[in-house]
C-alpha cells in the first residue's frame, strides 16, 4: 500500500510524496527538484511532465489570487473575470492597473482597451511625465526608440521605419530621428 499523505516532524504535508520539501507538497511524479527558494517554499505542485494549479468558479464569479501583508490582505491581486474572459491586475488595495481582454488587447490605465496596446493616463498636471509612456536607455551608446516592423513582408527587409531618441555623448543635448524605408 502506498501512503496517501504524510505529515512529517517539521509539519510539512506531502500528498503523493513521503519527503515533502514545501509546507504543502503535492506530487504526481517526481520532477527531480531537491530544494526550493526560501521565499517560495510554502506550496509545491510537482510532476515529471506538465504541472498546474486550477482555480475554477461559476460563470458569473471571478477567480482570484490575492497578495497582501499583515496590514492589508488585499494589497494586490490577479483576477480572471469569467463573464468577459479578461485577466486583470490590481495594486494599491484593489485598483485595476492593467487588463488583458478576451481578444488579446492590453489596457494599461483603462478597463476597455481599443487597440493591441492601449495606454491611458489622465495625468495630474503637476508633473510633466504624468500620463506619459517612458522609454529609458542606460547610455548614449544605447539609444531608445520605437521600431515599425512588418512581419508579413516577404522581402528580407521588413523594417518600415523607426523613431529614435539619441543623446550626444557627454552632454544633455539630444535629437529625435524619424526614419522611414524608401
């Protein structure tokens, strides 16, 4: 007879294993893992093939993963909204910050993204950068920019154009370059 579950002397519970390495260790078959990171050793779902955790609710309810601390049990959360098949990400005690809609459109600052990537920021008017998207490079030798690429183009060159921000080495002077392909 195989042991269905075990509670070891350290209080760790093993289901499908007699040697749990997490507070709760559920094993279908061994993946060969011997130790976990100390910050992520509360729950282990292990299998030699695919492994997963399912969270299911009725069609009108959402499925949630909450993040919190001793002062607030819901500082952040990830929610799947069954009624609209959308994944939402929340911070600051529940404020929605980002949404992936059922059609794959991503909204940051909006609950109704209308494009593949829709960024909305109302801005407070007190800071120039409020409501803006920021692209930041680390050195003058590594400028940042936006490239426009057509992957459907059958030619070997599909770069349609780009916007590039360049800073002259050693000073704060810079330029914006708009380029298109001829």
